[in-house]
C-alpha cells in the first residue's frame, strides 16, 4: 500500500543529529499516539517506505523490527506490518516505572546487547545501523537466495567456505601478507577466533601478556581459560616496549595479545618502529604473538601488519567483519601457519563443528559487491567527522584525550576535575540513571582497577544529552552517593 493513502507523513531529515532509524521509529510512534495510525492499520511495505522517503530498506526494516519488539507494531506473514491492537501504556507512566540496569559484569558481557531501553549508547562498540544503508545488503541477500539448496544443507568445510577464504587471502595480500587457503580458518566472529587460539595453543596456568587497557572480552576469555594475565601499558605509539621486555624477562609468558590498528579501547595504532621492535623482542624470547586486527578496514591509508612482517612464523592473525559490515554477521577468521591452522580446526570441530557457510557466503557477496568500496569510504568519512566533533566537545570541557586517531570507532578519554568521584565506575552508574551508557576504564583493565578513563564511541557520543550530563557533573550538580551536592559558583 502506498504511503500517499495515509495521512501519515513522517518528516525524515538527514541534517538532524538523530539517526534516521530513530527518526522513523519516533515518527511512527507519534502517529500512533495521535491516532493518525490506528490499531490494525497497515503500514507501507519496507520497500515502499524506503522508496517514498529516500531511505534504505535496511534502515526501514530495522526501524520496523524495533517497533515490533517494543509492541507498537505487529508483523503478520503475508500481510506486512500493522499497528498493534494491544493498548500501549501511558508513556509518562512507563518512564516513571523504568529502572536503570545494574552495572555489573553480567550486564556488560551479555544483557547489554539485549537492553534497548538506554537511549544514549556512548559506550557501545558497533556502527550505527543507518551507517550501513549503502552496504548493498539487499543485493547480497538476493544473490544468496539464488544459491542451490543442496549447497547449503551440509555442515560445510571444517576450514570454512573456500571462495570466502580465497577472498580473505586476496584482501590481506594487498597488505603484504601472503597465505594459502590452508593457512586460513573461518570462525563465528573474531571473538571466537581468540577463544579457539587460547584453547588450542595454551594450557591452564600459562602466562600471557595483554595491553593495558585492552579488549574487554579478551580478559574474560583468558580468565575462563585459567591463564595468568600480565599487562603492559599501551601508549600513543603502541606497546610500551621497555615494559614489555621487562614483563617477558620476569614472567616468561607463552603469548602476547596485541591489537595492532585502531586499538579497542584507545583507538591508537602501532607505529612502524614500534611494530618492528616488538617483533624483535618476541623473537628474542620465543613468545607467540596473537594479532587482533579487527578494525583495519576502518583506517584510511596503511599501517604495520605484524603477520606480514613476520611471515606467519611467530604471529597468529585474527580478523573479521563485525566492524565494517555488521556485528550480527558473526564471521571472523584466523590466519596462521599450516600446523597451527590444523590445530585450530580440530578445536573448532570439537567445540562447535563448522562455522555457518550461509553467513560466509552472505559476507562474501557483500565484500565483493560494487557497493562495498563506497560504503567503506563513507564510513571512514563519517568516523573522521565524528572524531573531530567529539574531540572538540571534550576539549571544551578539559577532558584529557589519550590519543586523537581521527579514525576508527573509539576515543579513550577522562574528565578532569572529578577526583571526588574516585573513578569511572561511579560516574557510569550515575549515567545509567540518566539513560546514558558509558564504558568505564575498569572494564578494560586486567586488575579491574577503577580508573577515571572512559571509552567513547564517536558515532554515538555527539548526543546533547551526554554532554549535558557531563556539564552537570562538572558543575557539581551531581555527586557520588553519600557526598553532598554543591553546585560550583559561576
């Protein structure tokens, strides 16, 4: 049904700060509340809405799905989307009943991904949905639908879908990393790749070195594997090499985990000199390097790639597509020597059998499509603009910024003048009370130290509500539990 048959006329404006998906969602909710769209009314199809309002089908489908999940719409097979018959609660009353989630490890590891109640997601780790509108997903799905069914009914190859592995090898060849198909093992995302490496190459009680700060989920994986964790500082050039060599001499670790490009959470990238000296040190002491390189495609230009410099002799390389394609497509991979790759395949089959070939085919369709280079260009441009905007907001408030990469998802920063909060955990709990999700520094610290640092996703950290919250903190209008609130003069 064409949108012109409705009085419903959503105002979609690309110049507004709100993401398109949120504009669509709010416009439909407003129309339902105002009885412009009545219970049972049928909405335009996803394709028709996208054409009428010049948005992508991906963005429209996500907005509709979110409204179904929240109970505003119903999805009926064969009849599209309709306004839900159930009466909605009064929004003011619902707001009064809303309770912020409890900040603990369980929420940060799992519940956070299912919690859609928090409007400002400055601490998240994925691209805004509307930034994926030019990805070419509809074409990729159509191409997948033409695959003969008998190709999708088996388990697939233990190493992964061969044409997809061939594509991975071709991509990394452009960065100087030469590999054959038997060097590559596909996984359900880069996180599973890191887990397979720990299970296959390390034993309980082994010592490993991580960066400080480092990828939060890695810390939990290593703890579950009963590995001893030693951390060394990350600086603007990469790893603190003096601290690394001292840690190796003292603790004799089996492996070093390092995030080469646009590190999570600091956003920094190893310099060529840092990368060269790092490989020299680990070679001297026979330490295995696990290189997590999940964000390379978000970086304009080139940067050191340890696996290419090493030739896969001492480096195990981890990559994936969650940062550049979609986090819901759990497709990652490991590139390693053939002997290590065989060991990883045995573990992969033991704990989960093959990775889903249907997803690997879909991602292959995406990255081979003519849309993909333009998608990457637009994402890099948007991230560069967001970095400049968020850094300026921080500088206006005298935040200390760890580094300003101008690319990638993250800025690592801390507010100054808030010592009475004693760390970022209390600030994060207070932010949750105001509908703001922050990522505290303790989450990225091997010792869970409650430091004042916070990780900000620049694609979400422009929200005025976020900076109004920090303005209130800095003005003394908000205070930790048990501390009297006294607004600062002037």
